[in-house]
C-alpha cells in the first residue's frame, strides 16, 4: 500500500516535531540542570549529533523510497535537509559563542589551523548552507541540470561530518563510530550512481 499525499503531510508534521522537540529538551536541560559539569561541550555535542541524525535521515529517504516503492517519501527529503542545516547552525553557533565567546570570534581562524577537524565542520556547514538556499523549486528550475550537480555535494558532507565527529572526540567511543558506519552504509546504497560517475 502506497502512501497518500495526506499521509505524507502528516508525516511531515511528525518530522517537524522531531526537529523541534530536541530543542525543547535542550532548553529545559539548560534551565533545569540537566547537563553535566561541562554544559558547553554537552550543548555542542548534542546539537552536532542532532544535525548528523537529520543528515542520515535525509540520506535514507531515497533508498527507502526506492526499495519500499514509496515515491512520495521523496517529499520529506528537503524538510529533513533543512532541519539538518538548522541543527548544524546551532552547533556552529554554540561553538562560536559559548566556546570562543562573542568577543573572541577572531580566534576562529587560528582555531581552524590548530584543530583541523574544525575545518571539516566549517566546510560541511558551508555546503549545507549552499544546499539550503538552493533547495527551493524556483532554484531547481533556475539551475537546471546544475542543481543536481550541486546537491550531490551532500555526499561529501556525509563523509566530512562523521570524520569531524570522530576526530573531535578525545576518547573514542562507540557513538561516533556508529554514525560513521551508518553514513558508509547509506553511501554504499548509492554505489551504482557513484560507479556511473567514474565511467
């Protein structure tokens, strides 16, 4: 049984809730002592992991729609991508304002050279920004065939973002490895597409 447009609309409502509720939890945790002794790191890691979850969910849509024969699922991909960018922006903002401080933003350049994993994060954010501002149907019509070329850069983010996470943790734990493994699986689902690029 295929999804109907009305069911997809309700699915989008659920996905919007999935994007908002983590922020509500984070707001509660900040104001009610729900974080550890290093709340700045907690906020950075939480926002980063949430962005990764939405990135992986967006990458899951196409193979899921194909294998489950649910073409209308594609309509949720942009929504997931926008939430990924929103949480990635919160992640970057939490680092810039809470870690460096608003008066020390000039240190960001030096931080990028001394901590290369930050550079991977910044590159990922700029790619997500480009994909977000060109995600509308108007942009798709204007860019034509180039739109798909541009949006294929999401696969680069799927590589850089998990590496950024793996590289940033001081003590290697299962969580970043799981995210990296999921990204590899979702990229592997597109092996036919990648193989065509190299022909």
